[in-house]
C-alpha cells in the first residue's frame, strides 16, 4: 500500500464587499460560516491518510510512462536515451 501525505490547506479567497449594511452583515455571517466549513474540511484532510493499493500506483505509473514515451518519440528521442540522461533505467 502507498500512503499519500496530507495536502496543504486551501488558499485564501478574496471577497467583494456588499453595498448595503444589511447585505454586509448577512454576507459577513455567510462568509464566517464558509470559512468555518473550509477550515473544518482542511483540518480533516490534514489529519487523514489514504492508502492506495500498490496495483493502482503501479498501473498509474505505467500509464504516465507510456504517455512520456509517446511524447519523447514525437520529439525524436529514444526513451532509453532519456532514461540514461536522467541516470535512471527502465524497470519491468
């Protein structure tokens, strides 16, 4: 199993100001509630670990390498030469 590391909290959002005082109070309350929900989800995500079966990780890595091989071929480069330049070698 592969365990993914926690992700950083969501980025700060910008808000537009309401024009009417009543709208401003209502908007501020909604904004606080939204901020609370976002913070709660961010905290849950930061504390969570996700286990991914090795078969899925291996399959996805294979798909990405196949895509890379096609891109290299389109550029006229041998994938094995690319790996040698990176100090790597192909694995089965």
